[in-house]
């Protein structure tokens, strides 16, 4: 499943990490900090995860708490009422439905719409 998340994350969301972070937050109901998020998505760079969290704060999908004390970890919580969490839940459900997914599976450049003939063969038929 992680290959699936990586491929769709990069292709649909612009970064492989972005979808991993979104799905982890969707499954997290408690307040969390940047380090917990980085561990939760199994990513070595807390700074890169923090950038994704800040994007979600700007979009209103996360709430950012003041640091107490000022040097403590930055804490966040999911804004459950934000409508985009429904879209992320739909993406999660759709990922579970992708049959036998592997990188390159279902590549439309190699396979025709009917799943049988390569596109090149179909095009040759129209040129005749």
C-alpha cells in the first residue's frame, strides 16, 4: 500500500510526502507535534513534514497551537469541520479499491481503453 500512496501522492498531490501526511492526520484524532507526524509517516526529515503541516494550517485544515514553553515542540490538531477532510477520506477509500496496483499498472500509453490492444494498434486501425 505504501507504493500506492507514494505514486498517487506524487502524481495527484504534487509530492509523495503530502498524501502520506494527509492520511496520517486523517487517522489521528489527538493533538500531535511535528516529530510525532514525521515518525507517523516514517519520514526522516521533520523539517519537510513541518512544511506540509504549515501548508495545511494555511488551508485551515489544521489548527496550530502556541508553543508552551516557547522552545517546546510545535503542536497541531486536525480541524474536523473542514470539508477537505471528506475528500481525503474519499481518496483513502479509493486507494483501497485499486486492484493489483503496482507502479506502471494501467498505463494508458501501453494499453488501449478496452484493456486488450495497445493504443498504437488501435491508431493503425483508424488510419487504414
